[in-house]
C-alpha cells in the first residue's frame, strides 16, 4: 500500500510563492504519474499539474505559466512550485500517484492566498 505525505502549504499574500512537496512511502510497483489536484470550498476536485512518465507534464490552464511540477530527489516524490499566487488558488492541495493504474491520494495540504 502506498502512502503519500504532502507538505509546504500555508498562508501567503497575492503575488507570493509556495512550494509543495509530496513523498510516497510503501511499495510502488510501476509509477505512471505523480502530481497534484486541488479542491476549493464548495468545488469539485480539479487537476492542477501532473508529472507523467514518457511525456510532458499536464497543467490546468488556470495555472499554466505560474506553476511547475517536477520530480523530487527521492525516488517517488514530486514538487509543485507555485508562483504569482492569487486568491483563486486557495484550496486544499492533494498529492496523487498512479501506480500501474491504481491511484493513491494524500490527505491534502491547505493553501490560502489573501488579497
């Protein structure tokens, strides 16, 4: 079973930056992708950015050019560098890992951006 642990959330002001980290532990058979979704209050969970094996990362249009997803130094880890944050980015950010077609999720980390 794979466990995901997110860190790096917090409260910032408009225009500032944050970097989220996610590290997986447990037994991973074959990682197809790893990345981030988010869920704002009253909204559905949505894709933010995903690192994908053998192809380019996928980004939501709302974050393209501001956010960057990258592999971490640990074997199963990923970062999300978030620049030029706005209040619309306020949400709980969830890490996810696709292990041979099975998705695991972290518990989430809160990001709050004030005007």
